[in-house]
C-alpha cells in the first residue's frame, strides 16, 4: 500500500511514485517553523479510476485547467488539497498538487486577532476602547476588584496580569503641581493600602485638582496568544514548556496602557436657563449691527474678583432659526456668538473685570427667534482658566494593543529563537508541542537505533566557528561563544538575533525608563504570584539576562550551541521500511555505528520494492 495517497471524490488516484518525494525538516535546526505544505507537479496514471474521479479529458478542453478538491494521506496524516489538471501526456494526466496542514490556515493571520476582548464589568459593556472621551467612565472600582481577584494567579488559569512595574520618569521629572501627573505614584498598575490605586478628580467653584496616580497597563502571558490561536482550529497546546514554572510566569511588555484621557474644565458657577422666563425683545448689534426681534432668557451674574473670565456654553439646539448667546455690561454688548443652523452649539465668551469694578453686574443672554430651549446644555462662568486632563480606566481591554503585531508563525518563530525551543505540530493528535531543544531533545530525547550500513554522502564541516546570541538592540549585553579563545567575531560567526530586550530589575520590581522604552525589542518580565502584584528577577535560578549564570544563554542555548560547534554535518543515504521511517521521522534522533546523530531533515520517496529511498541530513553529537 502506498504511503502517499491522493483521493478525489472518494476515489484513490494512481500516480507516479517518483513524483511523490517527501521532505520533512526538523524545527530544532531552523529559525522558521516548518508546517507541512507542498506544491508539486505530479503525474496521474490514466485508468478507469482516474476517469471516474476526474472525468473525461476532451481534446476541446485539454488546454483548460480544471481544479479538484482532494484528500492527501501521508501515513496516518490527512491533508486537504487541490489537484489542478493541466494537460494530457501519453498514459498520464499532468497535474499540480497543492496540500498542507490545516494549521496553515492560521499561520499568516495576526496572532492578536485570536485573543478575545475583555471587559472588567462583563459583556454588558460592549463599547470599544477609546483613548479619549468627554465624561468619566466610572469603573475604577471594578478594575480594583478584578485586579485583586486575579492577583495570585498564573497562566493558564489567567491569560494576562497587572504587574506593578516601576516607571519613575514616564511623564518626565520635576513635575510642577499644576501638571496633570503631579500625583503619579511612579509605577504602572500601582497599588496603595486600598489595593489598585484609583485616580480622582476634585472640583468645585473654588477648587480644581486632578489626582492621576495610576496607569493601568495589562500585560499578556506569552503562551496565551498561542493557545487561543491553535484552539481556534481545534488544536491543543502541549509539551514541557507550557508546564514549566518559568514560562507560566513569563509576560510580554507593551508600551500601551488602558487609560482614557478626559479633558476637564473647572466647574465655575453654573447658570440656570430654566429658572428664568422668556421675554421678547429687539437686540441691537448681534447680527451685522442689525436690530433683531427675538425671544430671550436673561441672567444677571456678578464676578467677585477682577481679572479675565470665561463664560463657557455647550448646547444642543433644534430648529434652523437664528439663535445665540451674548454678554452685556452697562447695556453695552461685549461678547457675542450667533448662528442660523441647528446642532451642537459650544464655545466660550471671554470678558474682563477691571480692578475696582468688582461686584459690577454682567448680563448673560440666550436668544432664539423661534423660542426653542436647548435640548440639553451646560452653562457657567469661570475665573479659573486652567484645563487639566483626567485619566480614567477604560473597562474594555483590546488585546491587539498589548500583543506584538506579528503573525502566528512570526510569533512562534521569535519565541523559538529566543528560548531555543523545539516546536512540533502533530496533525494526527491535533497538538502543538513546545519542548526544550536541550533537555527534552539533545540530552533526553529517544534515540532510534539503525541496524544497517548507510552511505555517507556530502560530508560537511561545522556550520560556524562561533555564535553571537543577542537581544534586538545593541545596548543589552550579548553573549559570544566559540570553541577557542583566539576565535573572534567574523564572517564565520552565526548571529542569533532575537526580537526582544532586557528590562532591568531593581529593588523588587522590574524597572522601566524612557531609555529602556526607546531600545528596540519587546520587553519580557516574570510575574510573582507569591508577592503579587510584583515581579521577580528569576525563577528557580533562571533569569532573563542574555549572559551570566542562569541567563538565557546559560539555561537554554549553551549545550545546544556547543553541540552545533562540534558537530559534523553529513548526509546519510539508505533504504528504510515504512516503520523505520516513521520512527526516524517521529523522534529525529538516531544511533548509527555507535554515533548519535540528530536528524535535521529527511527526504524520501517510495521505490519499486515498497521501501523508501531516504536521505538524512544529520548533525553528530560529539561533545
């Protein structure tokens, strides 16, 4: 029975075995995850089954391509595919076959698109996050309650957290007392003795002050987007990495926060239009100097102190008639705003009270030719001209703002490179397995013994003389490693450049600064459920620095890079049975003549005696 089978309309199509060569790469050796997909020419044998499945190939339609959805079976794995019929050649139909894992459906989509939006007050608040609003949102207590509810939890029980991160200079230094962030506590997600610190606004006619003490900044556990993406197609996240305490604590940093700016004006003294009656009067000078007969509401007010004042108005006016607002002093028109069309009518009338003229009465007039009151309005005068921004906590979290703008495959590749992971996708079990290259594969992985002689072809030298492992920027300290001290960084140095950056740790907290924010790369940090809402510098001796004891190189890369530096890289050739090939493909670690090899890539096709002519690209374990 063929190991590579094609079905169209439930009928198996005979094909030329030489055309069905299969290539399988080991994700441990490549910077990009290899998901099974293929586009290849293939010859379908012309016989009765082909005729039933594909129909006649008439001369008149021979030049027209036909497309047939198909099922491709490789061993126990099934793939959806598309067979394109191109032309007839003697005894065959020349076709193109395209097939692949259903995982390909999500690989090029933004991984953030799979992460659900969340609201701290539940689904009854469907409004999207906005960075600016007119009125307070009023859900700070719900934020405080939710922060307390999740504070001691890790992935996978929760998918994000609110770690307290020191960020002293987020709004600059030496803030003045009239700065809207003067009362900032110096931390993201700051806590006080009541829990999550809340912002407040205190204002009356004599006092106006905002206390923007906190900045709410959710941070996502790095494994959560992977889980959501693969669950969307029915795959499960498995392996040693998701169960490891270090990775269950790992959060990715974002420069965004969940605060909404609300520009606020001091309240001043309100004026009440409802408390006065309409009068009909001719107002001089309010429209190009013309005397206008209109309906008015008149309110007298007396500013108690000299200086510049502002009368602010915000009204919703109906009716396409002449209307407006004015201020008079001693029967003199000193401020005026009029118009003809309806809708929102807002603005400010400025006027000055001279020294010694305190307690001089001013007259405010609202007029409308058709005698229409505003549908709603805010109206008042102010002698404090300051305007401050209040920052409220928006209840809706749009996680696309906190997850890097990467596709699913880019997200996996970047973390794979950072932590030297072995990522395997199993289309039979419908799993994505995240394991350690070093512990789970190099040292402890199952080895398949090969009891036959193999041809050694294309022997190669080591791939590189040295390695450089570094963060995305040139500020964070990298790690250089070579077999000999006299080898320096040169054209034979393989660089492993990650897309991340190091966030310093100081006095029990990860510590941000503008300099750290400006560095290229995505920051990483470790949450601490024991002393929540803090973070920790390391977990079980593992930390996020690139060099040093317990660092990223020492923990995840060192044995692997030393193995790569010492390895010979031959190609082994020989025939294998279907069972042997399955074992090699599954474990990708073999023992040949007393030498252990890790399999980098497998290339095989079925021959005439039901064996598989196979080429194994391998690396010797020689240290």
